[in-house]
C-alpha cells in the first residue's frame, strides 16, 4: 500500500473527501516526523511505537574490498509493532483435527 491508496481507504472509512483525507494523513505523518526529529517517541496503543535510538560508531568492512572502515555514530528511527498489529500479521490457525480411534 502506498500513500495514495491509504488516503483512498481513509476517505472511504471516514466518509469524507479524498482531499480532506489527504490533508489528515499528511498532517499525521508531519506530526510523527516532528516528534521523532525532537527525539520523542510516538506510541499508538495496539499499533506500535516509533522511537529514536543512538547507534554507536563502529568499525565495518567494505564488502567488495574487505578493507576496514569507520562507520559514524548516528540516530536511527525504530518501529516496534504493537500487540494488535502483530496479531493481524499472524492470524491464529484453527487446530488441525486428528483422526479418531
């Protein structure tokens, strides 16, 4: 799913125009981006949490030459899926019926 498809689904579920839904989706993305840029975490109960973590500097290897290289420290955005999202991705399968003896 891309942003346009998300906007179409939001407009349909909310019973609003695609323009309004597009504005809402863009505003939500902007708000999440601004919070993460400040170093805050954004939590949606059941869906997941966006957070910022510091990745330390380390030594890596160039895969083509095998030569060691220094990788700079940086901040990275992490997403941890919530319980409902994880459950949606892993639906419970019905138990297999065994043979009766």
